[in-house]
């Protein structure tokens, strides 16, 4: 890297903002931090975790998501640019496995996307809407009489699991097994194991 390259790189990073979404401060001051970034620097450089860009504005996020020059690549073998994927900080699993299609660039990404597109087109997804509504209703019905719900364990873990099984043609009676596989990654270690689906709930999905 030449001196000119270093100067140009530093010039691009003039808009700096200390940003760490993993701290308690970020959780407690989310609105304040977001509003400040929107006003001062919707696209900013932070030095945390070896340095990375932070897009706080919806326009900036939209442009980045569409830009073909922004890489998501996770180069496990170091044969390309050595990029480490989309996890910040780099996940422990980054040295031996990557996050599927989310960490692929074209042309590899396009190969998989072309296979998936017919099943995930707007028209294809539209056909699943009645089934999704039924899953959501069944999940809410299970908890409505108690007057309380854990939106992660009782809804957000269940709906994607059941829908994914249905799309893949796997018997829905087994939804709890596949849903539980996600639980340790999305809940605290102290959280009790997820309850298996009730016969009433499972029967409703199986007959849908």
C-alpha cells in the first residue's frame, strides 16, 4: 500500500463515530445513538472490532444492500480477498464454516439464488400466506388465556420452524425438534428448554 493509498483511506474515514452494538449502553441508548448518527453521520467509520463501516440511515442501508461492489464474501481458504464474512466481530466459527448464501458473492451467490428464486418469488410466497396466518393464530391461541407470551420462545422460534418444514415437505409433527435447535443461539443459558408443541397446536398445523 502506498502513502497515497493511506491518505485516501484516512480521508474516506473522516466521518467517525464510536459504535458498538454489543454493549449495554447501546441497548439502553439506542434511540439517542441512532438519532445522533442520522443527524451527524448516517454513514460512519468506527474503530471497534478492528474497524468497520456503520450505516445508520435507511437510504444508506438500501444503497449498500443493492450495491454489487460491496462484498459479503467469507473466504475460508484465503484463495480470494481474505474477507471474513458479515459477522462483526468475527464469529468463532468463521475459521471453518460460513453463513451460507449470506456470505457469498456473485457468481457463486447467483447460482444458489437462481435455484431458490422460483420458491421465494412474490407469487410463490403469496400462496403461503394463509398457512403463515394459521401458524401465528395457533401460536397466539396457545398463550392467549394466560394473558402473557414470550415472543421469542412462543412465536418467533415457532413460526419460521413450522413454515420451513412445510416448504421442505417435512412432517409438521416434528416442528419442536427443529425449533429447539435454534433455542441455545437465541436465548440466555438460564432459559428453560422450549416446551414441546401441544397436541392441539400440532394437530392444527398438520391438518392445514
